[in-house]
C-alpha cells in the first residue's frame, strides 16, 4: 500500500476510527509488542527463515485476507 493510498483511507475514516488508529500507532511506536517479538523468535527457531522471508510471508497473508 502506497502512502497516498494510506492517506486516502485515513482521511475517509470517521473521527472516532481515526483517533483509534492514531492511538494504536502511538502505542506500537512507543512500546513494540514483546508478544510479537517472542512469536518471531519462536518461529525462527522452528523454521530458520530470514526476517525478510518472514516479513514477505506476513505481507502475502495480509494480501490474501484483503483480496
């Protein structure tokens, strides 16, 4: 998703939904999820993929869910 696509989607949100997105972004930026880090570390132990490969799998999964 490009920045312009994201901007358009954000601008179309209700004020309440926009505020929720801002809150989530701030929370993720301030305190990365230890749960997600532990899940990635666990996955790497079971399946020695590179972080790039894992990120690509996550993106592919998200595309499938959206499409």
